[in-house]
């Protein structure tokens, strides 16, 4: 099956129905190897920006998918760059955003923030309508333990880059802080993170926990009390804050090519059994599709906290 760049639409708390662009190819290429990453550990570390796909390929795929979705009565609220790895590693990102303007749909980029010390990255991100910045901690030692960055990058430079970007970005700025049990969930660390986020004035700060199978099985959610305490600290600073603590129950969109829809989506966004059952029902199909994909080893099943999830089998 040919690898597609576009997937979804995927239901998103932040973005509504989000048509995803997987502009970084598998196996995962990233500047981080976060302990909680739903895609798994990073096999190819990089901070070097380069071309992965042509602008034309991305635009053509988006155009094709949007036509199919329109025929099915599906809506799209955002076109979102949310790939297997770090989207700002794509040197064509700014050009791709400009080219996608023709579809008159808002454009979002979900970034781990690690390359915002680069001026060209900040200039590309300024072209988006919405940018979500990952800020799990501002403590260097904890940052190294949770995000496991590639050698040679500095958290101080990253935080300075975030400040520079937030001061000039005219779109919707979001932050996401993912709490991991025993790592960045102490009161002192949360206060430090909250004060930094306050300084960049996001529209909304999201606090999340691992809800899908993580790269490291020991990367667990904090106890509920600590999550609520983090929420109280952020809101106490006057930051508009929301919690993301569920695995998601929204219905995924489909183009009519159900096998491709499932494979393209789970390569980036692991889906629970309940989510896939809803999608199959919407597509007037049944679980035989999943049995076929599992038998071919195109996807694989993972059990996490009592629930079954399905992801792309990247070893095949």
C-alpha cells in the first residue's frame, strides 16, 4: 500500500475535525525521543531541516482527499501538520502552508518547540493560523529525562526562541504540557513551567497525561490529585487552562477507502478499539477489515491500561 501523506480527519479537542499532514516519513525522524511518545522511540535523531516530500505531492493529496470528503459530507476545520516526527524539520513547511491557503481552511502546526531557536523555523511557523508549542518543563535535567533531546541543543536557546516567536506571532498560540508520574509533576516544577507559559501569553494552555501506549511502558499518568493541582497552579496565574486526560471518543472521518483511512491514521494517531468500531460503523463496514490488516501485519494491537489500541506496524 502506497504511503500517504494526508490522513483523517481526526477528531481533536483543540482543532475540531483535523485533516492531518504527515510531512515527516517513517521511521520516526525527530529532535526528541519523548518517553511518552505514542509513535515510539526515535530511530533517527535530527535537527537538520531538509525536504522530505515535494510541495506538489502534499497539495495534490490534500486536494484529492478534500474532494472525497466533500462527496461524503465530511467537514474539515483545520489542516494540521502533525507527523510521525517533528514537523519543523521539513524545510518546505512555510511554502507548504502558503500553497495550502488555496483551500480556505485554517492551518495548524503541532510542534515540540525544539527548533524555535532557528529564525527560519520561526518565520515558517508565523504563516500558520494556529501553533501549538510543547512545553513539558523548563528544568534542564527534567527536560533531558522526559524529552531525551538530540545532542547539541540547549533548553535555554529553545525557551528564548519560544519567547521570540510568541512576541511576533499573530495567530492562535497554544501550549501543551504533558505530565508524567514522578518526573515533571512536582509542585515546584509545575510552578516554574506555569510562570514561563504565563510570560508568553498563550490563548490556552493544555495540560495532558499519557493516554495512549507510550514509548516507555513506565511513562505513566500522575495521580489525579497532581493533575488537578497543576490545573489550579496554571489558572491561579491567570492562564486559561484546559485538561486533556481522556483517550478521545470522537468519530474519525473517512474518505470511502476504509483500509487506507485506518492505516494512514494509525501510523500517526493510535486508535482505540472503540474508535475504530465507530469508524467502521460509519463506513458501513465491519471488523473483518481489521482482521485482514492484522493478519497481513500491516497494523498491530497493543493493550494499554485495560484498553486495546491499534498502531501501524513500522517494522513491516
